[in-house]
């Protein structure tokens, strides 16, 4: 029995006005996040202890609550788009030319950062986002970084700029809570640190080039 | 004051088919304004749960004819062969398109797309992104769609009805879940891409959102539903929850075993074994259980899916999600233990009647994806053809709707078409329906009681095995449930995220869809593909090599027959 089962029991048989989001109940649609005993969890994957202890369920922190467990994710959706999460190229390849070759090890470079299900547990856990809602945040940064690592993409420079603008990656203080709570083993904290390094190297390069 | 919105094209549903249609329309012309409405945020759409892969001919050893033949044979010869031929020709470029847009397909050593074996496919032609192919396709499509400012999203908007005037669609009525306000969205073309109706069954791999909304909306607007009796049961779902364990686990070499440790499929699909088609395999599992060779568990009888011989490395690289699901939801590590499995409803082969351009008989109304029935799937869909179908026919519907909407503009119509004089009427009709729920005094039954009643009768009487008596009972009971829904109880009288209101509308849609399924199942007095009648156990090409179209009437479905399009492949006995 999972927390989601309990929520469904309550809304089906006790109080139909209880509002919460869910769909796949298999940990991949990302809609059922909530705080379970204070920790951000997918309710479909959070077991109810068989010992019968009380379980406290709250809406995800750091988002405006619309009703019960339903929080407003409009701002998160806007941030996803802000990092230009699509392949950027000088010249688009024609369909007739077939696929880009991408070796398994090239896929592996970005694969984990592409496993994010947009459940926003990382935003609920992030102390920087709690203090400043403008902060780009872990999931959006990891997504931008995923495209930067993709061998098919040529937009890294443009995206690094977007990722490090005001309230960007440099605001991250590397607490690492985002990676701890991620139900899909994505490491957004690592993505944020690497973005900082990549951005620093890029600006260093442009300074030294200017110096020559 | 009812809010009014206007687009050239309104797309209902933002899974793979809806998003692909939206991108196709946006790239067709940047003059077009596209409204994309979904009752959930796009990345929650059920495409996300598709695991195994996407079929397309991309390897030298494969051929278009072979993919076509596999699909047609899989369909038990009910697929329209012209549609299948077109589908197999266009699937490869769609897979490449998704690759160019960034989909993280799994690769061969040299960097080309990797292909795996799948049920009913005679060669390895299923392209995949580990065992999260649907998840990656959906996110790639959503992320790519963000490039196009002409795609305007209405996330968490629930569409209630289509507005039809003068024999053409004029728009739709939708409910904004945040406020329960109704809005009229006018559009020259409406594309219905709301997916299937798996939730009319008790045991289903489908997410809770799969309630057949778009099918019911189109049906009520006068568009026929086609071949609704064909419901796919997937052989391997976790008992209790119905969580899908992908066919890719058998494509990668997994075994199905009974209580005696026997690979029992040798008695059902001796040539293909675990890679037989889903309809035959699901019946085989039920047969094994009936003959006492299943295991008994807390959630009923089950069989075993054994992956142990594949080894940890293969499981982790090719089937990581299967391992995660088995660990989380069955407390089983497939590296060390076989996974308990049983059949569960998985896919709705039937759906909104369309041609290969997604057009329905009602001008301006289109459909694609699982909501639609073109039909390339006929009586039984082959695994991994559905994601390709979403892409191929999503694009075709998007392009055709775009060209239709542009020509409407050129003829001097306003962008988004003309607001019909009846728009107020449509909205007030919806308002009435909503108020009758929100303002009702008393009320008796809980919605869940009626929903569970439906799911359990569909499971027992319109399931894997069917017969006349049960189907007649099912139809009578569905009509009773419709009556009971009218006097159901609603706790939530509020307007903010009133999910109970949405569930009441969904249940109303589910009952209409379920009625069409049971009715078509009763009239098809033969066994073909996923439709097995114990009282008519043979296929009957003389009387039933036809599609059945269901038209909505207040008394229940009215049926018409439609010939199957055969091009080069004559029906023969189907053996694996």
C-alpha cells in the first residue's frame, strides 16, 4: 500500500473534494509529488509503513498551493522552456541523410540528465529556490545541461548564457538536496556545478582570446 | 461572462499524437494559431508509460512488405491494407525525425539506432530508448514543441463537447480546472488525440486519465466509432496494480513459465514462443491458469516472467525500468527472482473512425493516436506499432488540418473560423450539466461505486473471453449504471480543482464508450484477434471481414458495416 492508494481511498469513499494529481501510478508521469512526513516523494512510490504509524501528507513546498495537494507549476513550465530544450544546429540535417551517429558512450554522457520526469521534488527540496523563486532551479538546469552534452547539439554556448543569467546556475550553493530527493537518480546538483565550470571556462577562453 | 478563445486548429490531448500534430501544423504554416488543450500537463500524458519501442523499417535485413505483412497478419486481417502500406512507408522517417529532435534512442556500437525483437514482428525492427521509449518520445516532443510560439497550450483544461453547426465543427467547450469556468474555443479544425479508454476495465496498464473522453465527445457529435469490440490485453502486467512489464523483456530473451517450470507457450505459439502476438499470448496465460498451472497470490492467479538468465548487465542496460518497477511495486529483483505477471487491459484498437489523413466523416474533425481507428491495428495491434502510429498519423492529421484551416482563411473566414450562433447554446448546455452536479441536493451513490461497477462488469463480461449471455447482461447493466450516475452524490461543491466534477464527466464518457464496446462485441459473432467469442470460436471471413461503425443514438449504438480494404494480402489462417 502506497500513500497514493490511501489518497484514492479517501477521495473515493470518504471525501470526494480531496484534490491531488496522479495518473500512471508507476513513477514515470511525475504528477503525484507531495511531502510525505516532511520529505518530497512521489506518493505512488512512497509506501505506507505496515506498523500503522501516522503519515503526514502535505503539498510540495516552495510552490503556491491551489487546493489541497495541487500546486501551481506554471512558473516551472516557463523555466523549462527558458533553457531552450531542443537541438540547436547551424544546419539542420535532412531526413534523407538518416540518423546522426551517436555512440553508446556519447549517449551515456547525457543520458541520466535526460531521465527527469518533471516531478519537481527537487524544487521542493532546494533551499536556494525557497529563498528566491526566480532561481532557475535543479530540473530546468539539468535539462539545459542534458542538451549541452548531446553530441547532436551545437547550442551549448547560447544555452550556457541562458543558464547562468540572473538567478541562474551560479546562485546554486551546492547543498545537493535536489539530487538526494530525485526519484529517478538524476544528479541535478552535478549538472549545476558543471554548468558553472563550463561557463567559467567559456568566459576565460573569451578573455584570453581577447588578450591575444 | 463566458471566456472566448479562437484558434485555427484546436488539438485535444497532448500526448505523442497531439504534440506531433501540433508541431506538424506549426511547421506547415507559421500563420496558423494552434490551441493545444489537455486535461493534464503534456508530460503526464499516458504516452509516458510506453516502454518497449517504436517499430520502423530502418535495417538492411528488413523490408516494407515484411513490416506490412507482420502488421496485417497481427491484425487478423482486419487492418486496412492501404493504410498499413502507407504507415510502414512513413514510419522510418518519423523515427529519424525524432532522432534529429533529440530523442535519446539506444544505439549500436557504431552509433546507429539499435533495434530489438518484438512480438509478432519477424525481424528486429523495434527502435527503443532503453525501456522508457514512450517517456523519451513524449518529453522530446514536448521540449521541441516549446520552440513554436504559435502553439498555445491550455494545460489542465478538460474538453466537454464539440460544437457542430451546418454540418461542420465550429469549436469546442472546455472547462478550466483551476476555476471550473467554461470557455468556448472556436476553431476551423479540431484534432482529437485523447488516447484510449483502458480505465473502463478493472485491471489495466493504463493511467487513470485514460477514460476515453475524446472518443465519447466525437461519438456524441455524430462521428462514428469503429471496431470498438477489439480491446487489447497485454500478457504481462503486475498482479494487483496492473503495472506494465514491457514486451521488450521477452524481446530481450525473457521466458514465460507456469507452476511446473514449463515454458508453456510451446503448446500455443510453438514457432514464436514468447514473441507471439499479444492476443494469443494473453489467452494462453488465462488458459494455463484455468487448467490449474498458475500460482495463487493475494491478487489472484498469476504466472512467471523469468529474466534471470539474461544477467544483471543486460537487465540494467536494456530493461532498467522493468527492474525498478519490479523492485518498487512487487518487491522482486528480476536479477534473482522471476516476476509474477497476469494479463491486463492495455490498448483500445477501436476508436474514432478516420481515414489515413486523420479525417473523420464530420468536416473539420480529425483524430489520431490511440483515440483514432484508421485502422492499421485491426483486431490486434502488434507491440511497438502504436508509438509509430502516433507519429505517422499525428503528423498527417496535423498537416491536413493545417491545410484545411488555411483554405478556410483564404475563403475569407476569420482565423479560427466563424463563431457559430449556437456557441452560447453549447456552453449553456455544458453549464447545465455541471450545475446539475454541483447544485444537486441529496444524491445517493458515490461515483466510485458506479465506476467500480462498470470496471468489474467489463472485466468479467467483456474481457478476454466473451459470450452472448454475458454481453447482453453487460449492456443491460451499463444502461442501469447510466441511470445510477444521474443520481450519484457529489461532495465537492467548490469551483477550484473540483476533481470530483471531472471524474463525474469522465465516468459519463466511459459509460458511452463501454456501451459501444459491449454492443459491437455482441454483434460480432466470430472470433478474430483480441475478440474471442466462446460461442463463436472461429474466424468467419464470409460474414465478418468487415469493420463495424457505431453511431450514437439516445437508445444506444446504431451499427453500420464497412468493407476492409485488402490490397495484396489475402486472409489466411493465422499461426505463430
